[in-house]
C-alpha cells in the first residue's frame, strides 16, 4: 500500500530519463530504500546487485564509510562557494591529485558538474584555442560513428548513436564522422586475429585532406560504452594519437565512462604507453558515484593561449553554478584515498581473470554472437543467427525481456540494443561475481 502510494506520486510528478513514460505504469520504477556494497535494497527488503554501477559511476560500493565521513566533514565547514574569484581547499587538493595521476602532459584542471559538460568544455576550449592563435579555419571535429559523449547539443554533435540523436541533427554543428573500430562487425571485413587496424585509414585520409579545417579528434579510449561496449584494439588508439600529433590536431579523450579503474587501469588511455592527450574528460566514477562532478584536464600549451591581457578577450567564458562544489570534491578525494588504502587496482587484478573466464562460458549459448571484456566491463552481443550475425529488430524488444528476467534474479541488466552488459563496481567480491555470472547465464539461456 505504502509503495503503491509512492509510485503513484512518482508517476504523477517525475519524468524519468531514457524511459518511455507511457509504459511506466506497466513497468513502474523500483523504489529503492537503501544500499550497501554492491546491493540495492527495495522497501520490501528484496535486493538487486548493482550490476551496472548505477549508470557506470559506483566504484567502491554503496554506503562506504570513508566517503560518507568525508562528505559530512566537508558539510560541517562549507557546502558551496562559487569558483570564480573564490576557491577552497578540496578543489585545490583534488586538482593536484588528479594532475598527479593523469598523463604527465596534463597540468590544468577545469571543473564542471557532469560528463556532458566535461566534454563540452573540451570541445569549446579546443575551438577557442584556435581562435586565440588566429587559426581561423581549424574549427571542425572528427568523431566516431556510434560514439557517445553526452546528451547536450554540443556533445550530440560529436556523437553517433542515431537512436538518441538523429531527430536533433538539424541543431548540430557539423563534424566529420568516421566508422568505428567495431571488431565483431569489422568495417574493413577482417577476421578477428587478422587485424592490422586498417580501420584507422578513414581517419588518416580525412586528416591528410582536411587537417587545416580540423581542431580535434574526440575518442572514448578503448571502449565505446553506449555503442554497446565495443572494445577496440589498443593499436587503434595508439595510431589515432600518433595521427593527431602528426597533423597538429588535438586529441580529446573522453574517459567519463572508462576512468577510475573500470578497465583495470586508473584510466583506459594508460594501456597505450606514453599517450599524451590534449584534453581528458572525467566524471561518473570521479566521486565513486556519490555526487556529480565533471573534470576537463588540459595542457599548459592550451592554457597559455587563454592567458592574456583582459582587453584581448581571450578569457574562457564558461562556468556552471556548481562548478567544483566542495562536497563533490571531498567525495572525489576520499575515493582516491580509498584506491590507495584498499589497493583497489591491485585487488581487481585477481577479479578480472575470473570475470574473463566466466564470460567466455557464454560463447556456447546459441544467442550469444560476441563476448567482449575490458577490466570489469563485460558485454554479450545477442544475435538471431550466429553465422549471419543478424541481430534482433528494435521492435522485438529483446532488451526488455532481458531486463525483466534479470530483475527476477536480483540483477540489473539494461541492455544497449542487443548488447547485454555487466559494469561491475570494483569492490565486487568473488562469490558475488560468481553469483552474478551464474544468474546472467540463466537469463540468457532462458531466452
Ligand atoms: C563516454 C561518455 N561521455 C560522456 C557521457 C555523459 O555523461 P553525463 O551523463 O554525466 O552527462 C557519458 C555518459 O554515459 C559517457 O559514457
């Protein structure tokens, strides 16, 4: 009764994200009361494994005492202050910490409050950098088909998921789109294992022809998450970084999803030795999933072109009200301390191979066309026919079926199209992992 009352109110007042509200009565949201570790509990005490880390942001589990303590401590002294003309210790300490763990050439931190803004800021900075230098023609971006960088108009302009974006396309600024390195559906028809990353060629040709018009390439390093957890070769990222250097084009790495240990390293770009992005965008896991924060890191070289006499009008006119909020910064600092104290990156070295072995079992299932994994992210691409790789039609709603069957087994599975994925908190224990994999297997087997 109590629950019904709350859900009625929910449906009366809330418009939920990525949700067809017409169906919300039939599939009402689940009222979550509390959470602990990797489990969410509803009002009746049922639990759900947070197998998608609450939209890819939870890192050390829910209700972590250290993060709670840090936020409370911060709250006792300062909840918020604007970051223009003012500053505070949590922002300063966090900026210093982030710079110490980011690729060495990144030396400046610009704060915002979510992943989309972290990316928008990188796009705007790259664009204005060219203006600052008088490079008037360099104003376009290269991005990947199927890429995803956020839901604002600017970030959608460099994203490539038609389902989300197409209807808004007349609002976008033009950018060059190139095919994504989607190995299972290889754009140059190579079989896996026979790959020379020829799929980089469209980027190379475009740069050869159009580099004077291009300011930056934007990439999600190694994992195109919203596209369906497409894991691509390190060699592709390495070559893209080399091409950006060769053609004097910025490299923007969007680590909003991949940052903070999820791929097995602190940042996915660390898989490529010595990589030097011009911008790196962070959010989601930066506060371990406790509070919203966006970070755009850049280089001295970029920063210096904005630093000029006021009258030259090179100021970066961008800032959000909650930019660098003290509570968010203190949560982020606590999370980084936990990484050290709990040796998180060391511990997941044991979990990742177990996850890998568990996922490989799924290859035998008739509907599983591809199995992909990077760190604690795993994906199963469902197909109707393994030979032709024909997927399920959008209207068949295989994802909804997976979702419903998952919930019955304590799992939160929200497939991206035909791709069922697990995005596990880094604190997932061995017994929890085994249970999650067994239950996911049952779901897919039952389809
Ligand atoms: C790679 C990437 N960039 C940017 C974003 C946007 O982040 P936010 O939802 O916080 O705006 C996302 C969100 O999923 C993402 O996966």
